[in-house]
C-alpha cells in the first residue's frame, strides 16, 4: 500500500480498480483484517489530477468516507 503506517490505522482502504483490490487483498491479507477494502470502479486511465478523475473520486469517495 502507498503508506503502510497510515493503512495500519485506516478503517477503510479505497482502490480504483478490481485488479488493485485483488492484488492488495492478497499481498496485505493480515493487515486488512477488520478493515473494509472498497473498489471505486474507476479505470486507471487518467493522468494525475485529471479534472474528470477528480470529479469521479469526489463522487465515489464520499459514499465510503465521512469527512
């Protein structure tokens, strides 16, 4: 995961694609116990900070995270 220390404190781990979810769930099985691993179903085709990607993330992340 991007930041192992932060992920160890996380209640929810969000990924963009099913393939990401599958890889992370296999690689970090022990660390994910008691956590929700959520796939946002956003294809990994966008450039970093692409406005379309930001809109998708804003819409889908708020379903899973309270701010």
